[in-house]
C-alpha cells in the first residue's frame, strides 16, 4: 500500500532538504506519494506562541491553520504521514496531524512544544533524544548516500591521487573569521595539492563575497583545484555531487554541512577558525568527534602533515544512515 506523505516546506534549503532526506528513509519502508505545501508563518508566530496556538486552538485546527498560515484544509488530501523541519512548520505540522488524525514527523528541536504533538521527533542532540517520541539521528542528508561513488580509502597519511571537497561556510554567531584563517585555508589547498591531492571547492550563503572571490581565484590559479561550485550563481543544492569526493573538509561553523559529510561515509575534517565561541551545536559535533566520525583541525595548524594525520584518524560510517533511520521509524509509523 502506498503511504501518502504531506511534506510541509518552509523557504530554507537547510530545512526542506532534511525533510527530503527523511522521506528517502520512509521510501525504504513503503511506496510513497508526496504532496508538498509551502508553509508561510507570520512574524508573530514564534517560540511560545506556537505552543499557545497549538494548545489553545487545538479544538479547531482548521481555524488555527487558516488564521496563522492561510491554509485551506479542503484543498489538502488526507495524508498518512506529515513530515517537516524548521520552526516555521512546527505548529502547522502538529495542527494538521490533529485535524487528519495521522502520524507526523518533525525534524529539529521542539523547545517549548509538547512531545505528544508528534509521532516522532528527529533530534541531533543526545540530551534531547531522551525525551518521549524522540529519535537520535544525523540530520537526514540532501542526497542518497548509496548513489555516491565508492570512495578510495587513504593509505595512511599519503593523500596523493585522492580527491577532496572543501565546503566553506563563513562568519556566524559563534565563529569569527580573520584574514589569517582565509590565508591558511588557501595555503592548505595549495600545499596538499602539490602533494597530489585534487580539490573541488564550494561556498555557502554565509561566505563573504571577498572570500568567495578568493576561492574563485584559487580555482583558476591552482592546477590541483578541479573546480569551484559558486552557489551565488549555481544556487542551493548545486554542490551535492561534491560529497562524492574521497575526503570531505568542512568549516566547523556549519553543523548541517558536517552531518551531511558524515552521512556520505567519507573521512570528514572539521576546520575550525581561530576565534570561535560556544554553540548549541557543540553537543552534536562533540558526539561525532568522540565516535571519530569527524576530526576537528584548527585552521591555524592546518598544514599538509596535520591534515594527513586528521584524515588517517577519521573513522567513516560503515552503513547508510538512512537505512538506520528507517528502521528506527518502522515501529513508530507501523509501515
């Protein structure tokens, strides 16, 4: 029997790509059909107000959904499962599940929302996974790990003949980048390239234009750089094929990119700028580092030898994380 999935999407690729990954996991359990709806949340619907909306108007989900999100339930076919990620979709997910009497999956942190509003909550923080209805998992990746080419495993610290992808983020609330960080990153690519490592580079929406321009010049000047995927022109999702490289280097400011890299089942190096503060994502990244799924490397210390040591120390996942997620969801969804 085909399971009807209602996919609630906000406007952020980092969120809706996770929902797409979760749906790939569900396809392992049953054939699915997917209806995708864009959810727009008003500015006042944040934090505690989402919980209040779900609680106070739960006797009339249709009214709440119409007032808060402009959704006409008469135009939506009854789903078997609702899937969404991101705070803007949280209240709509819970209200629609109540209205249709169906199962629902939310990807992210509930914060003040009650666990019993959801059949399953996919959590990346071990401390949250102890809550009812929570499942500890990587963020579902925006690609099918089984579709990636098999990587060539490094022989010790010799990286010659291998390929590497560099995923560059940028300044965030917790990570600051100075000129020395960008200089050292540039030098790392050149040094390892001279030792036989072939690079492909990409940036993100948070990468400063000056840094993106520098990556573009590096790709033009350095023979060891096979290409640069500039999302300013190519758009979100354009760099997914880079996860097929033998080695993945990701700047630590993006926990999402790090988890996607781990899901690709390659050695993952988290490159840490000199100035970084505490962040909520440290809990998830620390857990991955403790399992050797990634190795942190300060950018200030990132020369050819240290990078080779870090790659050698990493222990990639052996199994497809979407397979594991599907098995965790099977008893919850009865598929």
